C-alpha cells in the first residue's frame, strides 16, 4: 500500500539551517499519490456512481490509506469537484482573434476537446443527477462549471459589441447556450464519436447571435 512518506530526521552533524523542521502538510504530499487517487476516483465513479462512491473504495482502488485521501480533500464531493475544476476553462484566456467568428470558432475548438475528457463524459452527467436532489452539490457544480465559461462568453460578447458586430443588449448567457449547448448534446448526451464540423457550427452560432432579439 502506498502512503506519503514521513519527513526524514536531520543528521546529527547537520548545520542549523539544514536542521530546520521539514515542511509538513501539503508541502510533502507526493504528486504520484495524488494522481493515483484522481485516477481511482474516475474509475470508482464509472463503476458505482457518485452516490455509492466512498473514500474507502477510492483509497482501496488507489492502493493508499484513507488518510492519504483526507489529507488532500475533506470529502468525496470536494474530491470530485477538484477533478471537475481541473478540466474547466477557468484558467484559459478569452479568445481575441479580432472577429466574432474567430472568437466563437476558437472557443468551440477548446470546448470540443474539453467535452471529450472522461470527466465530462462520465463524471458530469452523474453529478448533474445528484445536483437535482442536493442543493449543495448543485451550487458547487454551478461554480465549478459555469463561472469560467460565463466569463469567456461575456468576454467574446463584449469584444463583439465594441467592434459593432453585436447589439449592446445581447446576453452572454444566451451566447453560452448557443456555444456550448450543441456540443454538449452531441458529445456528452448522444456520445457521438464524430467531431462536429466546427466551422459550420461557428457560422451558425454567429448567425444566431446576430439575429437574437434583445430582452423584453
């Protein structure tokens, strides 16, 4: 069973600088153990689903003790949300190609890759089922998934409005629906292995945004 190693004691003849107490907590967490746990979470979710998943099962599958899991995440929800957040678009820059079509096409390319990730195809649908019954999970999933994507949609819309390509009243939420909805339906719900024609889809999204009525 693999566990995080305890910090080594300093040698008797070590200097004062080298004899300082070794760092504890997150500073000594082994990355290979962390990755083994993340892999085990994906496998456990695929095997039993979120509701039946347990820290014990994850630890057993990863070949570690429960303590190694709890040192990194305080619950299975936090563990799964960490996985979701790792593949979200939160840290990506807003596309800035100089045109609405170029920005839409670039974001579709990114999201097409993101939605083919095992987290999107296996974990998110299961979490959405749990979210319908658990407000805590619903809020956490919304924060992990939507915040970064909404920021990118808002940036694309703001730039297009500044260039005169879109009316000022266009909604970033509507833009996000048009951008992500077709890809999510095809790649996560229908699970079509064929990559959509992103050029055509980008033209359709741009046309839809330009023809969308403003708020009542």
